[in-house]
C-alpha cells in the first residue's frame, strides 16, 4: 500500500484534538502509566525504542518514550501518522523498501534511519487518537505474530488508560483518579500473557500477576512479602542448565537493581509437585522525572516448550533416529576434539583409536526375519557397543549396519586390538527377537592416530579404519571358505 491510496477523512484532526483535550493529552505530562506502557512494549517486543504518541493536528506528540529522549515530529513526516490511516496494526520489516514509509525523513536518513517498525492504534470512542509503536534502526526480521498480538493487547489496555484519563478529568476527583489508576495497573498485569513482577526501591516485591503466582506456586492470598535476596532458596531457582543453584545476586529482579537492566536471562524454576519450568526474564529500573529510583519491573516469559523443542531438533540433527547414537556430524566433531586434546596433552603421549565396525550376517537377518527384527538387532548391538566402552569413548552409527567408535587415550595398537576383540565378543552373543535367537558377527577395522596428529586427521583416520574393516571382512570370508 502506498500513501497516495490512503484517504484522511474530513475533519479527522479536529475530532482527534477534541478527544485528546478531553483526555488532557494535548502535551506530554510525564504520565507514569504511559511510561510503563512504553517500557512494557519494549520488553514484550525486544525493540530498543517504544513510544506512546498522540496525533495532534500539526505534530505527532510523544507522550512517553522508552529508549531515548523525546523527539518533536511534524505529523506529515511521522511514520505513525501514515500508519494510523491504515485502520489497524501495521508491521514493516524494512521501512526503506516499504512504499508506505520509504520517502519519510525519519526513514531515508534526513532525520533518522528507521528500518523495522510496528504500530498498534490507540482509540478513544472508536476514533484513533494516537499510536503505541516500537522501532529499530538495525535490519532484521519483522515483528512476529505473537509479539504483535501482545502489542495490540497492550495498546487496547493503553487505550483504556486514555479513557480513564478522560473520566478522571471530567470527575476532577483525585481519589477516583487514583483508584482508576490502580484498577488499570491491575488489569494490565493480569491480562498480559507473560509474568510481571515489580519491587520498590528497597528491593521488596510489591506486585506480581497471576502468571507469576501460578508459576511460583504462591498462595492466592500471597502478599509478595518475599524479597529477591531470599527468593532463590524459597522458590528453588537454578541457572539455565537446571543444575547450578541460582545465586541471589543472579535473580533477574536483583540484577535490575545492580546492573540497571537485564535482557533475556533464562533460569529454571523448580518447586514441589510441578515439572521444571524455564523462564526468560527482562526488566528495567523505574525512576521518576528527577532520576530518583522508585523500584524495578521484570517481565517473565515461559520458554519451557520452546527450549524442549529446540533440544529435540538439536538431537534429531545430530543423532540416529533408531538407536539414539550420534551420527557422522557429531562423530566428526568429537573425533576432532579428541585429536586436539591428545595433541595438547602435556602428559605421557597417548593416541586416539578409531574402530570401524560392520556387522556380519545382518543382511540374512533382514531378509529372513524382516526389518523389524533387523531393527531389534541394531538396537541390541548399539546397546552392547555403548556398554562395552569407557566413559570417555564414543560410539556412532553411520547408517545401515556400520558403527564407528572413537577411543581416546589408547597407548598402542595392542590395546586397540584388545578393545576390538572385546567388542566382537559382545556383539556375537545371540539376540532374542520374538523367541527366536538371531546371531550376527562384526568385522572391526582399527586405526590409530599418529603422534601429534590433530583435527586435520579426521578423514584419514576414518578412511583408514574403513579400509582396515573391509580387509578384516575379506579375511574372515576367506577363512570361512577355507582359503
């Protein structure tokens, strides 16, 4: 859509001005709630700059801004003016190529260099009077559907705040205004699909929403009395690895007080009777117009399912689906590491043994008993190979009936041949499938790394071990044939 296709209704600016006047928003007044909405918008989207703007007749007035100081904007030159005419939320992944924005001075370099932009309209009485927008000067992906939906929800709540300002101005009652502000804050906290926690300037929790209450297992009448210094022990928090206890100084809310802000810190929450939960926290300090510290706010997102899916994808990318063993990519990586460690080890020289294994008689199992039986044999062999190894060894499946073992810290060829003989004994034991004993053998090719050989020797070792395995297999066939 290009700007020329958008029509500004007659009398729109005057109607907007009247509504903004009723809301007492013809000029910025350091509204703390609007500032909070800008901070939350930046935290929800991950964009460095967020603004709550009012569309005045001649300018787009920044009522609250997170990321840098206020900027005066001529209405016709502002992104928000054009976006407001679209009639709904607007997202642009690259404003420099977007016909709606490309000619604006805040995009083409005359006044700024905005690249990514997202906006949700603010409405009073059904009329757009402003925008809640976020922007980024660095190239990247456009704002996704989920964070955009959250921005729209936050804009709806901010619109409710504008309505509340108008009600307060009409009523001219300070007490009613204060009660409505608290009601808005509570609605904002409870309606967001993320956890929100706030603390006063002394670090004592003052607010947390139902999401935080549910995650932490706090009772319904909990008064948020626990401070960040004892929250780690009370809620059983751990680092992202799920094992290292989270020190009190590492609790996201405490880090906000000591460091000023925190972005995307992940930690694991454990509590009795509930599965571990991985949370990602981002937050910032809250200060008044004079710079005095008032407290801090942290936004928490539950990323448990996302991290579990990522772990599954990583495992699928590096492990065999049938046996769960690493496949070639991870094998090469581990072999490179073993060679590098062997070369840099200052102790008595040791070598890395590569054992290339190919099953004998496996095709007969597949042909005579079916692929299900073949899979059962492969699983049994994988388990036996894994059980026969030392903790520092690695076994991988390259596909079909081929397995490769990496054994660091081997002294000489005799020790490597001993390992191969042990593996052959383990594999030759029968495998019982549906009451039938099935037997396979294994031909093992052995190759040792050269002294001082590093990661560049991976392909040589694998090729040599492969050739050794085929030589061993040929030798075994000849022995069986009586040659």
